[in-house]
C-alpha cells in the first residue's frame, strides 16, 4: 500500500503519470469562478492607483457613456475568457483521454 503510493508519487514527479481528468475538472470550476473575480479585483486596483489627471480624463470620457456600457464590456470580456478557459480544459481532458486509449491499445 505505501509502496504503491510512493511509486505513484514518484511517477507523478518524474512526469510518467499525468494529472487526472478529475483534477482538471476541479481546476476548470476554480478558474470559472476565479477568473472574473480576479479581473474585477485588478480593475478596481488599477482604478484606485490611477493618478488624478488620468482619472479626470477617464471621468470625462466615461461621462459621455453610461456605466452600463462599461459593465456590458466587462461581462462580454468575462464571457469570452470563460469560453477560452473551457476550450483549454476540454482540450486537456481530450488529450488525456486519447493518451489513456493509446496506452490501452499498446498494452502498457
């Protein structure tokens, strides 16, 4: 039992074993929630650290547009990034499934 665990860990750190599909699914959900939150955090941080002259220029620009336009842009950007994140995770899951199928065919 312990030898199997040590062997599995050694295989993982020597890159003989890859991350499992279940780990990628957990990573996907963490990214699906985390990416918009991190984007919102950085947007607020950038806004807080903007010099006064740049903030006035932005306020003049934003005064001509509604706040809803900026919110719509943020939602569109998050939606776009979420699609890219989903595609990346699906690609990795498909790669791991193909790898497992090839190992089954070769008998390893």
